[in-house]
């Protein structure tokens, strides 16, 4: 199975600040169809996860441009700028390239 | 709008079978895949398997021997059945749409306990 390693496990950030989360996969996430199926989600307390970024760098509908994704192959990053209170929660990366699909262990974003 | 809603028993006895239903609206099961994802209390997410738009299924190899996913397109429903439940199967079970997991249900909490 593809192991998704997220770092750090937790982050403390000030409102209005900037931060980033790393996600590394144990295998390249480039699919045979040429796409890289790497996604980012935010799970707010008591809620279902919500899609933020699809295929590495594309913001899902309604996601503010404070969120950006980048990377390639096995190394990916989610950046959050101008952090707002509604950004707090647990962030997960996820790969949909190789079966079984797998998630990172999560990064908890908290207020400093 | 796109909606998914999980339903099923909140409590299952050890060694018994879990049966969950995901009822969808706003899209067709013959056009989109539906996935099942679970989350133990206070822990991370685990992809369980998926029903493809054409009726094919794929399963997490860790669960494959116990898991079955089926559907009834006339009722817009996808079903999950998992047998031989143990206490570590306790958690919230979600259904979600497409490879990108773009829309999620609210989840259903399942407790495995006698």
C-alpha cells in the first residue's frame, strides 16, 4: 500500500499568518493516465471532511484562494495564507492513484 | 444539489454483520462512483472500497475478505456489508462521491459492543 506521510502532526498558527503542510508518498502518484491524484481535505471538529484541493493544485468550488497546493511525484505541499478561525481543524492528504487509496495521518491546525 | 446520507444501526454486536445504506440525490449512480471511508474515534481516515458507475467494485485489501459493496440504482442507494465485526471496527462510516471524494455524507457512528 502507498504510505502517505504528513508533517507536521500539529501546527500552531496566529490568525492572519501563513503556514504549510507537507505530504510525501512512498510511491510516485503519477497515474498511467498522466494525472496525479493527490487531494487535500479539511475536517473541522464534529464535521465530515471537506475537499479543498484536487489533483495537486486545483481549488474545489468555493474554496478561498488562501489555500494553494503544489508538488509533483512523491512530494506535495498545502499552503494556507491569512489564516482565519474557520481554517482550524485537521488536514488530510489522500491519494487516489494506487489501490487501495490511502490517507495521510492528518495535521491538526490550532491557534497560537 | 448533491447529497449523500448514510443510515444504519448504531450498535452492532461483535462477530455480527454491519449493514449500511448510502442514499444519494443530485447525481446518478450510473455516472459517478461512490466510496466508503471510515474513521475510528479520534483517529484518521481509512478508505474501505468503492462502487463504480458501471457496477464494478474495488476493496481495501485489508478488509476485502469481510466487505461487500452493492447498489440499487432504482433507489439511488449504495450498500455496505461487513461481517465478523470486532471492537476495532467501531467508528464513523462515511459515503462519499467520486475519486476526488468531493461530496460527503454526514457519517453514521457505529459502535461494536456486546
